[in-house]
C-alpha cells in the first residue's frame, strides 16, 4: 500500500509541474497515474474485504473517471465529470452509512452546511451558464450530504482518517469551481490538487482500517 501512496504523491508533484508549464501531454500522463494510485491504495489495503471498502473502491473508481473527464475543456466532458463525481460522492455516503452514523449529528451537520453551500452558490451564480446551474446545484447538495454522513460516521465509530479525507475533498472542490467558473490559473491547482489527492488517499486508507 505504501508504494501506491508514494506513486500518487510523486505523480501529483509531476502533475503540478505540468499544470504550471501548461503541458497538456504532462497533464494527460500524470493525472490518471495519480488517480490510479489512490484506487490501487485501497485495493492493496484489502478494501474489497468489507462492505465499506467496496463502497469506497466504487467511489474512487468514479473519481478516477471524473478526473479524466475534467482534463478536456469541453463542456460535455465537464458535465460528465460532474456526474461521475456526484455518483462518487453518493458512493462515499453509502459507505459511511454502511459503517454506521449518528443520525442527529448528520442532521445537525447538514443544517450547518446550508450556510456555506448558499454562499458558494451565490459566489458562483454570476459565472455559471444557465444550462449548468442545475447540475452545479445538485452537485453542491450531494457533496454536502456526503460530508454530513462522514461527520456522522466519525461521531458514531471514531474515524478521523475518513473524516479528514471527506473534508479535504470538500474544500478542494472550491478550487475546481474557481478554476472552471471564476478565474483560471495555476494558483487553483497549487492548493486544490494536493488537497484533493490527499483527501482521496485518506479515504482509500480508511477502507483498510478496522
């Protein structure tokens, strides 16, 4: 498992270099390799041996697909990427529910997340084309639900690795939104990619923990 974690870390570093140089060949090379690393991390840790692990593997595979679909700039590919990540978040949520959640904590967290979700949607509103408003809103709702379930699972079974991964994934998506709709630039990649891949690695590792 350590080998795959190191592969992901090295690939992310090379991906950042490719993003800085705006090398499309480098991005197409290193992003799928970095994503393959987090899927392989879960598999090497024996994730398929538990219901939670199988949910996580499904979610990571969907994230892998989303990562590749977000490489092109075409709107159709971006929408497919959003859909892939949306189903990935649902799979993560399914995994968290399979481990058990504290229901009141889930509800309380969901209510707390209403405020930042509204702020993010308000921030994006002037920049999102009309035909993409519904997919973006649906995505925000689903990722908030995923995080609420992660907080609920941590409250029930105590899993800081799981919770940390979910929160890092959540925050990293702000960089994706800023890159796509507000202002593109390397700064979005510089903090967004390490957070995203770090979060995915934590979630992959959580699938191997009791």
